[in-house]
């Protein structure tokens, strides 16, 4: 437990340093730039609203301003939620909160489905919603950025985290939660799955545990396969230019991201 918390604490501190450098001091208060406009009307060009889903110890804005702004500039209605006491609570309960939020977005926009871009736990937790809570009929695309789809070996000796970070225990590789989530079809439903990971991930280890089993609706991406000098790690990935480009490719075409897509490698 102490080992994982040390890694995550270091990552959170790095996130603060990275995010505050180019952004105003209020960057962790309120909504991400361009998001949560409940009067937003989807267009014919971008008919599907996008829900941003933060990771463990995060909130609806931290690390998400840049991707939210890029999505809004491309014409998407963008929404972001807080869940699970900074995503430390039981993932099943967080998924139920996501379900309620999605229904609110659908009611406000009149759209039949949403797409999602999730970081870390936020890329994995929606799969519980899709598999067990009826989300398969309400989600078009799920883009995971360094998602904890198969957990992390950094959690092997965590033990019982008690009430402090219940979801940390659930994200340990081989946990009962992940075993149930990944049993059978890992890419359930008529949902397009794009999973973007980085070789420099120090939280989700091994880095490619963020990938899903290959299938017709799945694209798995390693950032450094197309941008070899990209040094982005776990915390920075939602702000990384190539990662955002992969997400946009997935969200603006039928199916998951095109494996042949080649993003600009500018940070």
C-alpha cells in the first residue's frame, strides 16, 4: 500500500507542477475549459457529446483543461464529472454515479449516446458501467488514456487499503474486481474502444496493461510507436498533444481510432 501511495503521491505532485505552469492559478477549481455547458446543442458534424472521466485522486478539472478545450474547439459538447470521492471509493459506486451523469447529459442534449475519454481509472471504470449497468446502449466511443484496464503490478503488495483508497486495491493486477470485469469479452457491446498508453507509465505497470484484447472494435496504441521522442508519463498523458490527437481521431470517425493514423508529434 505504501509503495503505491508513494508512486501516486509523486504523480499527483508532478501533475500540479505540470498543470499549473501554463494555466491560471484556479486551474483545479470549477469545470474544464469549454465543458459543462448544459445548453450546448450537438451539431450534425459532432452529434455525440463527450464525457471526460478523471482518474484516481483527480477531479473533474485537474489535467483535463487542454483536452476539453480541444474538443470544444472541434465542435463537441463536452462534459466532466466528479465521482467517488476523488475516485478513491468503490468503483462499482463510481460507475453508478457515471450512469446518472450520462443520463443527465443525454436528457440535456437529446443525443442517443455519449462518447467518453477517460484517464487512468477513468478509462477503465466506464467499462464496468458498460458491462453491468446498461451503458452498452448509451456509449459510442470509449477512449482510455493510460487506463488501468488490467490493473497495475505496483499494487501487488498493497493489502487492504481500508477506507482511504478502496479503488486502489481494486486496481491491483489480479484483483477480484478486475477478474470479474475482464472475464469473457473485454470490449463488450457496440462500443468502439481506443486505448492509448505510454512506455513511461510509472503507475500502470506494465504499461500495456492498459490495452484490451484485440478485436474488431478495439485499437490499442503505444504513443512511442508513432512519436518515439514522446516522454509523456502516466500523469501527463491527458495533456499530451499526440494522445489528444489519437482521441480526436477516434471520436471523429466510425469505429475506434485508425491504427494507420499518424499524429503530429508536437507536445
